[in-house]
């Protein structure tokens, strides 16, 4: 099932309801535990890649997270030639919708980003889908870009699997870092630019609200635009 198709015409964003999606229950908010293993990434800005279904919501949550300096929607894997929204959303490519997050580890650590991700962004028991969206390009994945991130991600995933917080098995995987391609301009900062969009209201605004409620010390009211 595709998300609402998007077209860019005459310099303005237009939407079409080519696929009318049925109502689904919103993802269950589960407060994930504090990581037993803290990330030690030194100083300077770091990047990490997260795949969590529709990139609008992933970007929105991290853009409201203190310490995040940039959150860019894009496509991970596949080829440059096929890194196109129409192709990716059709499910014929090897890409996964992702968000590349740049952050200051002195303000927010990688393990804290993981905690936020599992608490309010995704349902880790779902394979090849999140929310109303279906297909391998909507799979939830952790994509570490350093050895330290990989160690922390593996430790935290093992911790979550032992926690018993979810009724079903956790299927979110850790994937090797491949090429990240930034998505089309009209996808960037989409939630901030289109707060009344039906998809944003239904699926993504609640995630940002959950971030504010569960992690007030890490919540930033201002949307960090790219």
C-alpha cells in the first residue's frame, strides 16, 4: 500500500488521493528503557541513519530533539538512478525510506536517539510496514555508520528483546551502512511545512507529542529546519 502520492507542479506541492487508506490504530507508544550501554563517540558532530517507515514522521521527531542539528529525509541503499520517490514508493527498488540525523553527542547521545526511536517512532514488532504503510521500503532498521554505533545498537536491541515490553517478538534489524540519497526537496521539513496534512495529523503529530511527553528534557519546541 502506498502513501498518498505527491507531485510537485508549478513550484507548489500538490497532493492526490490515488490511494485511499483505511483507518488503522496508531502505533502503541511504549517507553523504552534507558540504554545499559552508553554511547561514547567523543566530540564533534556525528551522523546516524534511521529507517522507521514513512520518513516524514521520523524526520519530525528528530527535528524536535535537542542536540540534533539536521534531519534529512532520504533513501538508503539501491542505486542513485532509482532514488526517486515514485519508484521507491512503488516498491520496485532496493531502497528503504530513511532519515540521516546529524547530532551533537554532548547534548544527545546515540543511545538516547535509539531510546526515542523505539519509544515513539516505530513499532519494532512490525516487518516491512509501519502505521498504514506497507512494503519493504517502509521497514524499520537501525543503520549504524560507525563501530561504536554498531556496538551500542546491538547492545540496546538485545536489551529490548529481553525487556518483555512488547507482546510480539522484536524484528527491527541492524543493517550495514550503504549509500544515502537525500529525498526530493518537497519531502524535507514536510511535517513543519504541512501541519494540517491529513497524514501528518493522523500519524506524525502524535509521535512528536509523545516525544514531548516522555522526554521533556530532550524535546525542543522549535522545529529544526534543514
